[in-house]
């Protein structure tokens, strides 16, 4: 599994990331996504999306983005 993060700051970040998530969900290998915020980082929003394989995604103008391969995973016991 792979995780992709897209980071946006500033006005309208929620709307832009929501629209981006709607685009991503139509691509092959998409497993789901979450839109994240933190009180410690006002004005910052992240879209975390999960993929079956390393995604090749269209860029989101103005966003920083990273993809990670899941190397280990823990479940509740």
C-alpha cells in the first residue's frame, strides 16, 4: 500500500483539497482518503490518500506533495 499526502495552506484549502479528492477517487488503485487539520497548524490542511500501488497523480497547483510506501503496519491486539 502507498500513502500520498497533499498539503495546502491559506484561504480555500479545504475546498481545493475536497475537489482534488473527488478527482483522485476516480483513479485506478484508489483505496480512500482523509482530509486533515490540526489546531497546532492553523491555515494548513492535508489530504491523505491510500493507494494499492505507487500513484502517479495529477499535480495540485500550489500544493506540496509526498508519496510513501507502507513498510510496516500495526493493528489493535
